C-alpha cells in the first residue's frame, strides 16, 4: 500500500535525521523489515529479537505465527 510505505519512510527519516526512537507494532513483516534496525517477535512470549532480516526465516515465522508462512514482498 503506498500510504503504508509513505508512513514507514517518514518514520525512518525522523529516526535518521532527528535521532528519534520509533516503535512500530505490525503483523506485516514482509514490508517493515526494510525500515527497522532491530526486530522483536512476540506471540504470548518473546520468540525472537535481533536483526530484522532474520524474522523472514521460515523457522522464526513458524514459531511466531504457529503455522507455515511464506512472506510476500511488496515491490513499490
């Protein structure tokens, strides 16, 4: 969604230029990983924290979502 991408880009700009800390809660791991420095995956408990690209690993997604998940990447 173009609006969603605009919001993430604005938040990234504020973080980079102003030094803001931004905390975002989302289920859309297929998009948000491009905009964050660190990721946390929680489903009743902490399952992962660390590099955002690692949340796209099938074993992490299976644990967090409780089923097999195939990420779809948006090309904007």
